């Protein structure tokens, strides 16, 4: 019994469709891995900010980024006036410890998102492996059918 229906041409079409699905899954996985890299970079920036908040004291001189790779030297007037972005463009002035707590909470949220993405990647990898197995089985069946047809022709 032929899976592809008539002469194996349909089987090739099914194999091509499976290969396309696998390729799409691999592209999704790559995009998700890029997202994880971006989230990890964001976490690293938060770590650096928390370290700076802990190390800087009132009266210290720091370099403030202005954008476009330009910096300005500035003196910290009061370290207890840290402005922290909450999200959606909103920011508020916080005391030193509160600012660190907010950044740690944001990191926890990023960790949760990273785990969600990793879980999604694992599901996609499983789906890809199942499709690869399905394709191998189809190829084996096609080979068996061809061998059977050759044996019948030889008889």
C-alpha cells in the first residue's frame, strides 16, 4: 500500500512538506535563542547598574552616556535619588535599596521569560525530531516499495 498514492510522487511531496516544516521550526528556534540572548544582555546591564548603585557614593564623579557614544562627566549629588524605569516608559525616583530591589524584580521577570522560551524551544525540538523520524520512516517505506517492485519485475 502506497502512502504517497501512485508511483511514489506523493511521497516525495510529503517529504518536501516535512522538510519545510522542520526548516520553519529551526527558524523559530533560532529567533527564540536570539531573544534569550537579548534578555540575558538586559540582565547583565541590570547587574552592572546594581553594582554601580552599590559602589557609587554621593560626591563621586561618573561618566553619563548622552547617546551616540558620547559621555559627560557628572558629580553625583545624592545617591539616594536613583531613577528607575518601571516599564512602558514610566520611571520614578527611588532610594538606593529600593532601586536595587526593583532591578532584581525585573531580573526575576526576565528569568521567568527565559525559562518560558527555553520550554517552547524544547517543545519545538521534540516536534522537529518527530518530523525527522516520520520522514525517515517514509523514506524506508519508499525504499521497501521500490525493492518489492523490482522483485516483482524480476519474477
